[in-house]
C-alpha cells in the first residue's frame, strides 16, 4: 500500500513539473535587454571625455545633464573608487575604479534617465551607500501625463553592513511590466531629504516579453538575472534556494547561496533554462539564457 502511494505521489509530482514546464516553454523567449552597462566601461569613459570631463582624477567630477552611452542622461558625479573591488563584473579579481554618484545636496536634480522605450520589463541597479552607519534612499520614477511619478522608493543599507556581509554593492530591481505598444520613460533619482552619497555601478533595463513571463509569489522585490556565468539576485536574503532546470525537466544545478551572486558550473551547457528561486512558500520562476 505504501509503495503504491509513493508511486502515485511521484507520478503526481512529475505531472505538476510538466505542467509548469509547458507553461514556460511555449513560446521560447527569454528576457531581452534594452540597456545594460557599467560606469567603469570604456564606452562611458569615452562619453565623459567627449563631454570635456577628466576621467583620471581621484576626486568626484560634476556631471551636468550629459547624454552618454545609448542615449542615457546623467546628472551627478563621476568618481574614482579605487578602494572598492569590482562588485558586479564577471571577473571578481579586477578593480572597479569608476562609478556614478548622486550628489547629496542637489535634491531631485541628480539622476539617471533612460531614453523612452516601447514597453519595459525589470530594471536592475547595483548600488552602494557611501554612509557607513545610515541607510540611504533612492526613487525609481516613470514619466506620465503629469510629469515624473514615483513608482517605488528603495533603501540601501549602510556600507558597513555590506562589508560585513562580504559584498561591495547590493542589487535592487523593479518590474515595470509595461507591455509593448506602451511607451516608457524611466528615471532613477535620489530621495530629496537624504543628504548622503550613493554610488551606482551597473544598470540593466530589460525589455517586456510576454513569452518570458516571470511567475512570482514573492512579497518583495526579489528577482534575478544571469550575466555570463553568474546569477545575480536582487533584494537577497539568506535562505533562498536556487534551482536551475533544463527544458526537459531535468535539474542541473541546485544551491543555497550565502550572497546575492553565485557562479554557475563551467560545464553547464549553453542554452535556455528555467531558474527557480524559493524561500519557504514564496518562489519565482523565469526563463534565462546561459551563454
């Protein structure tokens, strides 16, 4: 009797997995990207040099409404951060010498503004609060008929907490879920009353793609993206489990990471996979492409 019940349970579990796979496999789309970059890149250094700004100085350089890489506008500081190890590039041994920084005394007149796009998915930001003891807030906004409307306010932890946690930056995300056919203008700005610096190292704005729909029951902004062979997790908390499954339903990688990024095995074949994050009864499933 027990054997029959166990067999029935296994068959039911397999059936549920196949239903989930069927939901995600058709059509085979993954999250494509509108913009992805970092302020330490040669492209951004060239953009600032073309605008007449020095890129070798150790002090912060003021940026006044410069249009840089991919038409992205910035207003704030361009600064050298030679004391920080690269937090969000694939080669963790390299230094990450440059970053964009919000000016703490300029209210809302410091920002990163993305060009208008046709539909928008998830925005990711790698940031670091300069204050060692006090949280610093920033605002994600979207343009509407009345002007810039705030859609979410995030709070970045004090830098000494990040250092104790073993990472130089933390990753935040917001899913706009704006379908194609609807224009989206997006901006990130500082919280006006927070008189503290905030570094932004890297950004990623994904396209909206109905076929790569994210199925999530997380109550906060936990999300993930894959770059190279690294999975990055936004709003990370310990106890999150990562499971990577190929499109036949075979689990190829499972781990419970200690930090918000985890390297995938070198022998993992390129292709499209289902990435599942879970913590207790909460979970997220999305398609990712491993290069």
